[in-house]
């Protein structure tokens, strides 16, 4: 299979060097098409299959930022800025507009080739997964569309990319640092608070479905479907029970722990692991009564269970 890169660059010598290197290294699997100005580049983008865009900023007529903005209206194709503009302001603007990477001239052909291959591979892996669904949220990555209850909503490029990462890891916690690198890139020097700010915007766009995005304190975020709400509540309740029982003696805890597991019907919840022996606890009966209340157990029945009766 061949992949097609669109390079929008007004320096013909750079175009020829990149084209020759990519053709040789890929053994003709990567074809580089070139355009010397923004309008010609957009025309090729709209009429040809493009797997990745290499984009200069300083171009005749329409500049690279405007081209990136226009492409992101309809496509999530990987875009890599290749430019002499090295100010932090330009780099941040590029990422805000939705680029996937930003390389400053002069550049290494080896590094450029490696980054292009990685971006194409990641893009194709995502395309093969097809539609991403979690509860009421439905994403079509190849069409750059997000729907909630069949109602289409609009997301900015970075918001779309963040939501896509969460959906690809449904029911798993995605660390804030991983989200930052995945969406803003390794070279981003800003604060990771930008992840929190974008998550807040995504939740607002999603409306009531925004509750499906859970904050994992001190770690990152997780997206869960409506069908997972019951399991989530069980886990939260189990954690509360675990806290209440941490100070119970092991001989008292184990029978009760088995009862908790029976009620939860979830063998994966490890309620035994954090148990501590503490003979200084004087109000064990009060703690147990609270636990029994959570379990909807009659206290007398609960104490009988503890005694093995």
C-alpha cells in the first residue's frame, strides 16, 4: 500500500530533497505531492487522497495557519508544520489550530521521516477502529463528527483529539501527561492545566452526556458509558466500605469481607489488601454497625456472620 503526503512549501529545493529522501527510504511506499502556494495546496487536498500534510507557514497568498484552520474544518488528517518560524507564540498557535507536530527549520531528514511515519501509522490505526461509541456519545473519526443521542455537536480540533483518546481507552484511566503528549506533542512546554481546561469545554459541549467523563483525582480522566454507572457506584461504595473496615482486625474482617463480595458480585474488588491490625481501635462495634447499614444487613445478623454462626 502506498501513502500520499501533501507538501505545501514554496522552496522548490526543500521539496525535491524531501521527496527524494522519502521515496528512497520508503522504497516507493510514500509518495510526496507538492504545492508552492496555499490555494494550490488546498485544491490538491480537496481532490486527492492525502494521508499527511507537511505545511510551511510563510507562503505566498494564504499562510500556513489559515490553511491548517481550513483543513481542520473537514478533516483530521495529520498535519505537521515545517517552518522557520520558531517563536513560542507561533508554536502554540500551530497546536491550537490542530497541528499534530511542529518542526523548525533547519531540520533533520531522518527525524522528519520518522515523525511522518509515526503520524501516518497512528492515523491509520485510528481509522481502522471505525466508529467509537460510549454510552450516548458516538464518534466517527474519519468524518470528523461527534454525536450525542444522534444530535451532532461541534468540537475544536484539540477537543476532538482529546475526546478521541478517551473513547479509544473506554473505561480506562488515561493519565493527564499521556493526554498532553498525545494531543499537544512531546515538545509542548506549556502547563498540563490546558488538558483540564479543554476537558471542561468538552463536557460543556456534550451537555448532560458530559457526566460520562470522570475525573480521576491525581491521575487523569476516564470515560464511561451509561451502562457502567451501576458498576461505578458499586466501586465507589466498595471503596467506602474498605475505608471503614481498614482498622478492623483480620479475624473480624474476613467473614464480613466475603459477605461484601457476595453483595457486590464482583470478585475483582480487593477488599482485603489494605487491612491493618490495630488493637487501639475501641469503637469497632460502631464501625461494624455502619458497615452493616451500608449492606442493608440487620446488625444482629451481621454480628452472627462475624462469629461464624
